[in-house]
């Protein structure tokens, strides 16, 4: 094997190693994004549930007029 052929083989091996690391990193990042989306979905469901549980002040919630006064009164 001559020097040029050896250099080309070495460069090819290095590229294969880098490609392997890149594929592994991409798989890890995809898993991370998937898990984060699951967390976002769960939090969105919790927010929706809390909104349903919270009384809507526009519909019949009795308000005390004192609650409307500014704090300096």
C-alpha cells in the first residue's frame, strides 16, 4: 500500500467514526425532544384541568366590594 492509499483509508476511517458519533448524538437528541414533548403535553393537560376547576369570575362568582378597593384605603 502506498502512502496516498493509506492516508485515504485513514481519512475514511475517521469519517466513519465521526458519522457513527453523529448518528448516536442525533438519536439521543431525538429521544430528548420526544421526552420533552411528552412533558409539554402533560403540562398542557394539567393547565386545562386547572382552568376547568377554577371559578370563572365573570359567571356568578360573588365578589366582595372591599376586594375591589385599592390597598391604600
